[in-house]
C-alpha cells in the first residue's frame, strides 16, 4: 500500500497516465497530475480520484521539455502535498515520419519531451529523494525502443534513451535507497491508438491489445515496498510482441 505517499505522474490527464494516477490513488497515495494539454481532462482525473479514493489530488500544468517549468512545478507539489515519494515519467508525444522525410523539428520535439522531459523531472525531484533516502522512479519507455519501428526513429530513439537513463539513474541513486525502473508497454488501447488496433493484433502473440489499467497495475507494484529490491530493470508489458 502507498498510504502517506505522494505520487507525481506526468502526462496524467489521459490514457496510461490517467490510469497510473488512479492506480496510485487506489493504493492510498496522494497524486499530483502533471499535464500540458487539457486542464479540463486533468481536473476530471483529479476529481475522480478525490471522490472515489478519498485522497488528495491536484493538477499542475507543465511542459516537461522545459527545465525551469519542471523545477518550479515540483517545488509547488512539495509545497502543496508535502513532498514527493514516487515519480512516474509518462509524458510523451509522437511525430511519426520516415527518417529521410523527418524534419529537425519533428525529431527534436519528440526527444525533448520524451527523453529530456524524464531527465528534467528526475533532476527536479532528486534533492527531495536524496533528502528522504528513499524514492521510486518509474519511467515509461516502449517496446519500440527494443525493436525499432519504421516511421518512428525519433520516438524509438527517445524511448531507448529512457532505458539508458533509467539504468544510469538506478546506479547513481541506489546507495541512497532510491529505485529506478522502466516499463516498456507494447500496443496499449488509448484514444491515440484505438484506430490502429486491427493493424497490430496479428503481431501480438496474445492476440489482443493491452489495457492502460494493466500498465498502471505494474507501475503501482514498482511504486510499492514489495519491489524494493528491483532497480535498473526494464519490464515489458506487450502481450509477447517483443519475444
């Protein structure tokens, strides 16, 4: 259980992020929902959490690609909720294109949000974790980082970078009692992917898409004390896609 803990979830207004935020609350954590897009959707997630799980939940607008915004947002979370115990780096974007046609702007935007955003949030939370001599960092990567996906050189590279960042962070923070792991989802049904489901099902051994709640359950386990001896790992949740 996560009673008395504070979880920060980036990209928490929809899809996997919203499911993770709810799973943290279901297990007793207060939740900071970090979003960039719709304030209405982020507030709806917080309202649901407060009503159903009777914990605290607040939303914060932040572009994780901007270092200063991350530092200011984490400082505000600590002021409002009393600290940070769990960081889930879920915020991510796609700007798909074949490598020969991909613009510099498309490449940079994905790297800056998906990879630099993880770095920014980890750094912003690091002093808090080190002071506590405890903390759980969960980075959402992708099986695209392990397989490569045509038309997604920017996305695959960013998510592979997240894996390397996870392993390095785990090594650097282990002596302080801080664990850092990555989750690599496969094809998960969300608003962004529902129209593509039929295209990918034949490649998945379990012959179905994953659910955001399944990823969220894994994140909740990695946030719990039951996973205290796991660090630096990359756990696939992909129905066997990357076997």
